[in-house]
């Protein structure tokens, strides 16, 4: 009998190919943050319970909300992850970030990302926004759904 083994590193590398990740610190709740993004920047983020991240830590379950927006006539999809829930972090290495904004299938469009950062920075309640490099993320597998 042959055993097949899933190579998680290859899966992770495939998921993060052509992505950008932004870390955001804000003083508002996740649903209010997405409401501001939708109304101010003309996005259509919606809560997607099918891709909600579930982690088990210390014999407890933690659920991290994920909001999704797909750009029309494009392969680009945006995801906003809630980084904190009930005393635990989705990415503990970024405890100071409240939200993680993942842009998937963006072929290194630097101008779009720079403009997006500037627009988010102007929103009420946003204290900090920074682009996070893949090398700094230790728990990449937590972002994969």
C-alpha cells in the first residue's frame, strides 16, 4: 500500500504566489472597518463564513472572520482577516495588527498597492498600515483556506 503525503510547503508557496499582505491597526470593529472600506473606497467586502479560519489552541476553538471582495473582470481577490479573537491572534507575530488585508493574484502592481495604502490611511479609525513581507510571516498556514 502506497502512502501519499501532502507537501504543505508547496501548498503554502502556491497560495502566496502573486500576493501582497497589508497589516492594519484600527480602533474600530471588523464590520465597521469593512463598512468604511466599502463606502469610502467603493469595495464590496462581504463576510464569507465558508472561509472563516478556525484554530484550536489550549483546548479551545477560535474563529477568525474573513471578508472577501472580488474585482470584476479580473482574477484579483481581496481578503480582510480579523487578526484577534477572544485573547488569541491569527498571526501572533503581528499582535499589534488588528486586520490583515491579503491581495491575491495581484501581479506586483506596486502603484495600486501604494494608492490603496494611502487611501486606507485616510480612513477614520485607522492608526497604522504597513505592507508585510512573506519572510516575516511565521504562521502562513493560518491564512490558507
